[in-house]
């Protein structure tokens, strides 16, 4: 599956998240002055989404390489820890695949 999201880096400012091309990709409405801090925190989290996804993919790749070198073969699905499966479902969901609550591809 090809992912078609706006490439990073993204920036959060003034209640919006902007892509690397300077175009707004998300608007974070705020209805109360007290909610401004939450809006800013949400913006920062959204703005780091591309970096978080690429870092998770890098960690998964390195994990598999390490597991393979320790065992001398590519690990079978059942040999991998729960965290690996959770991370894989997060990556798949971010890339647009339907993922069940237990992490399986729907």
C-alpha cells in the first residue's frame, strides 16, 4: 500500500499544523481560553506524527535484524513479543490499513 500523507517535517502553530510545503493540514479548534494549552499540546503531537512513524519503522527494522542475527533465521511471528505486534498494527493503521482491536489486519 502506498501512503499519501503530507511529508514531514510538520509544524504546529496558531492552532494549526502545517506541512513541509507550508500548507495547513490540520486545524485544532479551541472553544475556551483554558483549552489553549491542550490545543497546543495536541498540535505538537500531531506535528511529530511523521517522525514518530519513521522512528517506529526504524526500530522495527533494527529489532528484526537483531532477532534474526541472534537466532540465525528470520523469526516466526509467534516468536516475536507482544510489543512488536502492537507496533506493527500501529504502523499498518497509520498507513491506512484496517486493523482490528487485537492488531490483526481486517
